[in-house]
C-alpha cells in the first residue's frame, strides 16, 4: 500500500486543495480501488456483489471501500443488514479537479 502523505494547511488555502487532490489520486492509484470504482460506474452494489468481482478478502475490501469513502468518491446507504455503495454524485468532478493543470483541461474535454 502507498505511503500516506499529510499536508497541513489553512482551510481553502492552495495546500488544502493540494492535500485534497493528493487524497483523491492516492485513492484511485490502487488496482483494487480502481476495479471497485469501475464496478460502481454501472450502478449501486452491496459488498457481496463487489466481492464477486474483486479478488480480495472481505476485510481488505472493506478497507478499500473506506479509503474511497474518505476520499469522497463513494457514498453508502444502509439497507437492513446490507450496505450499498454508489459512486458519489461529484466523483467525476473530484477526479478531474485532482489532476494537474494540463491533464485537467484534457479530462474536461473528454466526456
């Protein structure tokens, strides 16, 4: 797993935005998390559905889902004993905003 980098800054400061961008990019830099995001692009899934497509232990999948949730890329909804995961409404915008300048322009043009 990648090392976590902590950047301290005032809210709204450029370093604060950089820290947010770094958190989003670190979240998608893992192949398991990328696969989860790809599955969630098709719609809402519970952990048991995701488990069938992601070859990791249940506790490790839960960890990866927490990282994606902490990065603001997925949301959860409780349904009885089950927890459903969905791409956050602003996930695409957060990913594009996390990219460096030139890449952001390119990604914004691709829809």
